[in-house]
C-alpha cells in the first residue's frame, strides 16, 4: 500500500514540526498579540511625550496675559507627560515580562492575571486581587 501523498512529497527538511512545548505555551497566552499592542502604545506615548516636550520648550509669548495662559497649559502638559512616563515604564516592564516568559503572571501572588484584565490593560502588573489589597 502506498501512503497518501507519497507522490507529492519532495524529500527535504520537515517544515511544520516546531517544538511542541513552545507551541503549547504560546497557545495559552497570545503574547505576540500583547507585544504588538504594547509596542503600538509605546510609540504613541513617545510621540505624545515628544510633542509635549517641544511645546514646553517653545519660546514664551511676549504678552504677559498670554504667558500666564501658557504657564497654565504647561502645568497641564507636564502632568500629562508624567502620567505618560509612568505608563511607559509599565509598558517596558510588561515587555520585559514577555521576554522573560512571565507575562500574565502576578509577581505578587504568582497567580495568572485574568485574560479580561490583560485585554483591558496589557501592561497591568498585578492581578485584580492584589490591586484590591
Ligand atoms: Zn496577585
């Protein structure tokens, strides 16, 4: 009896036999998808922070009243900038966890972080239980 496909197959390197363990681990959590989202958000934040920086460096308006308004704006921009920097740090930490293979695991209690939480906040460090505590 001739095996099915015997005539079609060319001898050569087997193509579709990746390491089973790796495949299983990736199937549990689609880290590639989270990595994409995290990197996308990171670039967004970089652009935002860059814009804030150049706004803050802009030469002050010669008009005193205008200057006061600009200062107020600067304070708001700085606040947005600080929030952005915090998020950037959290995103970098999450990307490091993806590289380390610990993404989606709460570092505090060692339990998996719920997929719903990760979907909403991919850079979440702690699980819902630990956040509440
Ligand atoms: Zn936890």
